[in-house]
């Protein structure tokens, strides 16, 4: 695994340094003691992008750190990464590596994984939000290469998707209720009757990080389910929010709901829709994060 790599491109290093300044500033403002271990080169790997690692240091904080990269989506900030309609995100929290959704194309997924410096055998859990082909399409190819991950599929997903997992010899878990996947990693459980879909909820020191695949049951509903799991603030909401053709009213309602929940940062992608993305960028300013494919997304654990 090689998450922490420093590019030799000055612009990229600058981006990393400015992010460092932001974290240092925030930590100072809160009077917290944060050990920031960043810009460190770890070995040689395929990753060509700087990854930022922020480690909390202090009583009760432990050593957990969250790192996230979008591995499949329509936009890429960097040459060489594959893109397509669908969603997949790689998350590492402590020792566990979780792949949330698999995109539409297995070969593209494997290629992007390699670029991220992660071997398929290093993935401990695959969590499928739902089994539409733009989220489950890469699963069979991934499991052919490595049947190691435990695969968590929402109950109500098609028999065909379940067969893909069984045929590969991987461990299948049908999720029927709010469930713990790994330490600090939970599923909301399937929501919605027509298209059962689960969201991923990660507990970090700064609050919850919620990742939705397509949010067919409605983003607000998924966030409420996340809050029922953990009575903690929502730090970040990421993923696809299914607002492609949403009216202005609907967009305003979702923004208001995110405000009410005091969501600190947003990383919209996939089916969120251009108008919604524009509204989020305007409303969240610096706390709007571009989740282009391949870009490391840092999560400070600073409180
Ligand atoms: Zn879908
Ligand atoms: Zn989708």
C-alpha cells in the first residue's frame, strides 16, 4: 500500500503544502495538538499523486486515520486515470481498506487501483451501495483477480449479483439492517423499497463521513439514518446524490437539509448533477471538495 507519495511536479507539491497550511491553521485555532505526518515518501509505487496523512495525537485519539480516493466517476483531474459513468471510492481507516462500489468497468477499476498503489488483495471489504451496473459492474472482474474481500450487498439486490460473489468464492454478507462492517465503518442498512440502497458511514474524530452511491432513497433519508447510527455531527458527505434533473426547489431543500445537519464538507460526484454541484460550490466555498477520480481526499482527525 502506498498512499503517501510525493509528486515531483511543483504544482502538485504546492497543492499539498497549501493543504498542510490549512490543517495546521485549523489545529492551532482549536488549540489542539495535532501531529501532522505529511509529504512523506513511502517506498516506490504506482501512485503519482501526493497523499496527505494527518494523524491525531493525544489522549483517546489513537492512531486511526482516514484516507479516501474516488476510483471511478465521470471526471478525472489527472491524466491516465480511467473515468466512466458510475461510482467507486477507496477508503482506508486504520488497518482496514474498504472499496465502496466498483464502478461500471472492472478493467478500469483495476487500472485505477494500480495507479493508487493498492493491490486487489489488500481490499478487506467491498460494500455495494446497490447493484445497478454503474456501481456493481466492476465486481466480477475484481473478485476474479482476488476473492479475498468480504462483499456486503444490501438485501433485495438481485440474485445475479449474489451469484457473482458466490461463484468467485468470496464471502457474501447480505445486509438487512444497520450493520458494523469493520471498526469505525458501518452501513445504514438498506433504505428504500424500490431500489434498496445502503450508505457507508465512517466514524472519524471530526465526525461522520457518509458516502452514498446514488442516494435513490433520498440523500436526506440516508443522512438521517447515519445520524441514527451515531449521534455525532456529520463532517463530510460524499458520493452520488441522484439530483441530475432536480428542480431549483428540490436543490434548495437538499441544501437546507445539509445546513440543518451542519454538514461541514461536501464531496459530490456521479449523479449529483451540475446544477446541484454549482449550488454546493457556492454554498460551501472552501469546504466544497472536488472528488475527481484519483485525487487523494484528506480527512484530518484533529478534535
Ligand atoms: Zn442506481
Ligand atoms: Zn449510479
